[in-house]
C-alpha cells in the first residue's frame, strides 16, 4: 500500500504548502485534489460551456483522460494530455471550479479518479 496523507480545510490556509513540505520530507508525492476540479473547470471554460450546465459538464467529466507526472515530489495533473496548471489559478477558473464541484455526478467521477 502506498503512503497517503490527507489534508482538508478551507481555501487559502496553506494546505498545499504544508502538503508539499511533508511530501519532500517523507519522500512521497504530493497530489492536490483541488487542482482536478480546477482542471475540469478550465476544460469546461475552454469548451465554451457554462459551468452550471450539469449535463454538459458531466459529458466532459465522463470523457476526459486524467494522467499524472511526478516532478520534485509533486504529481502534476494532466487533462486530455495538457497540464494547464499555469492557467487554473485565477478567479474565473476558481469560480467555475466551485460550480463544477457542486455537480454531484461530476464530483463522484473526480473522486473515483482520485481514489485510483
């Protein structure tokens, strides 16, 4: 079984900073599950879809291919072969991620992927 540390809490309190520091100390990989919601939101916006359109968001969530690449104890998230991490940390994507993550079926698909 692989090592796993889960850190939960509100946005902006340093979960990622602490997680990355722990990953480095214990020589394990850090994985930000919140980035998956942001990546899906980015994909939805790139497709010109309203993040509150449950049916359209779910269609995208069902079709995307998630991959990951470890670099410096951090798992980088790729969605359909693209690592959009430089594009997902802005207000527009953050707002869309909140809407996307509120869609129960999309949330289940992402949580199933996270468990893998």
